[in-house]
C-alpha cells in the first residue's frame, strides 16, 4: 500500500510498518542490514538510513550499535492483531460488493 508520489524513504517506512501490521515482522525480529535494504528497494544507503531514523522516531524499531535494527514490542492497544485486520478486510470486501450490486440495480431501474 505504498503511495507512488511518496519519497523513497517514506515508501520504505510504510512498507516496514505494513509488514509489522500484517504480522510478517514481529517484535524482536531483526531487520535486514542497510546494504540489504538498499539493494532490495534499489535506493542509496542514505535513503535507508533516513527511513530507519523515521521508524526509530516513530518507535516502530530500535537499533543497537553493531547488532542492527529490530522491531519494537508494540505498545498495548497500538495495533490490531493480523486476524482482526483480515476480518476487517473481508467485511470491507463484502460491503464493497453489496454497494456495487445496489448501484447496478439502481442503474437498471433508472
């Protein structure tokens, strides 16, 4: 869910946050190195460093000198569980289908 008009570092931040929300990255998980992230996102290491800085200031990750960056334990109530997100996504899809069906019926009646 990245915005194509966002700066490269913002896309990295959003991608990491999405991975945390979806449960792909969990508290204590180590993030790839700056070099690996730069290669993955095809950006300069400085861009990755800026993204990591944003993630640290947003308290999503923490870094330890010489060890790397890790996903921080979320504060209680900070983010819904992945199962909750999936349930909400399914409800949204069902509601979208209903609205589309109602709109089709309305256009046929007109």
